[in-house]
């Protein structure tokens, strides 16, 4: 791995990946739009290829000369109005990356998928890489597009592409300037959240996710997916731990599902009225209300993957936010 392209390099996982690749001596370039927010790449000397993953020719131009491609570009949204954008970027963009890699003879493609593309195994049960996707009845746009993106990777593999997929759970850590995984930390720090909802999730530190990407690039089996998860905790445990670290309020009560739905409906209605993205949506809660677990045993046994404890991940993330004045 010498000449590397990172799509989504100005984003959260992508920028952390760029940092480590540069540290390891790789020649790295990122595919980005001219108007991209570059704050996540602060302090990193990296070549820019201007373009958009939705533009097949721009992707092909960026891929040329690279032996390895990390495809981390994606739109994360639970707002129905942004579904066409997610379709275009998450699915169409992945199709363009796959086609460009096939045409350019790229040695290896590592696709950043998500546990959102893994099926629901049942309440309090454990999902792994073989758990069949079964979220269609819930009509959750992000999950559907990440699953569809994986089918593009599978198509490429059938055509001879050496590609591997990694499926991170909820990620927190440095360079999350748009607060994808870190919004909860900021909300608890400002004491805006003092309740919890049913269900739970797995939270993983971005440093572990990046290391998982590199391990997959070196050791992952072609066409396989690898879950990169951390501790599996209830929402109450997550909020309590964050509150202890940042000095917030520990959860005082559980918000009933009916109240959560009402809150989401109100948020969506206000968003529609003001033509702004809602704070919360029914899609966001549709999957999050379940409590189930993810097994990363495959990544551990085949790649040597490991993750730090959730509390340490919160401490590291919180300290980075404080240092950079983002709280």
C-alpha cells in the first residue's frame, strides 16, 4: 500500500484515516468538492483531487495511479427529504468507485459500510456478518442505501475486483467536526439531555475503526465484511457514562416510546414549516429503540482487531472537543 485515494477524506472517519496513512508513509490524496469544509484535515498535508463521487469521470481521474482506495464517502441522514441525496452518494457514488477501480486496476478497495447494513437478529440477540438484512419493512433510508452500496461492492467482486468491506458501529472521536457520533456528548455536556430511551447501541472509538480499515486492507478476505464494533451498552448506560465524564446530568427517567414518537413528529413538523432539517425524526428512533448486539469476533480472529473501552473513548473525544473549542 503506497499510493492511496480516500473518498470522504474531509469527513470524520476519512480524515482520521488520512492522518494515519500519512504517518505510515503513504502518498495520500483525497477526492473532495471545491467547497468542502477542510477543518477535519487541519494540520494534514494531503493532495486534493477536485470532484464528487456522483461524477463518474471525476472518480476515475482520482483513482488513476492508486494501488489502494478507501471509499469512506457517504451521507448520514434520517430525514426523508435527503433520501435522493443518500441514494446518489451512498449507492451511485459507490457504483462509480467500483467501476473506476475495475477500469484502473486498483489492487484493493476498502469500503466503509456500517452496521446499519447488518440485519436485526432479534431483541437482546447478537448480529454478525451473516445476519441477513431485514430492515425493509421499517423504511429507513440510511440503512437501505448502505445495504444497497454493499451490493455494488459484491457486483465489483464478481467482476474481479479485490474489495473488502468494514462495518463500524456508532463512531466517536477526534476530527468529528460535524458531531455525527459526538452530538450526544455535547448535548449531555450542556445538560440538554437528562433522560434515556429504550434500546441500546455499540459505540466504537474512531482510532480503532481506522486501525480496522488498515487491517482489512492488509488481511481482509476478498468480498468479506468485517464488523468493527465496541462495547454494546443500553442507552441508559451510555448516557450515564458520558454524564460522569463531562459533568452532565445522569438520566433521571426513561422517556416512553409514545413520547419519543410525539417528539419526533413535532420536530419533523417544525422542520417542514421552517424548511430546515429536523432535530430528531421517526426514522432515527425506528432502529435505535431496539436492544441488540454486534459480534466483532470475525474481525478479531482474522484481522487482529480490538477496541478500547467506551469510557476511554468518551474521555478522548471530550478532551479533543475541549482543546479545539468545539463544545
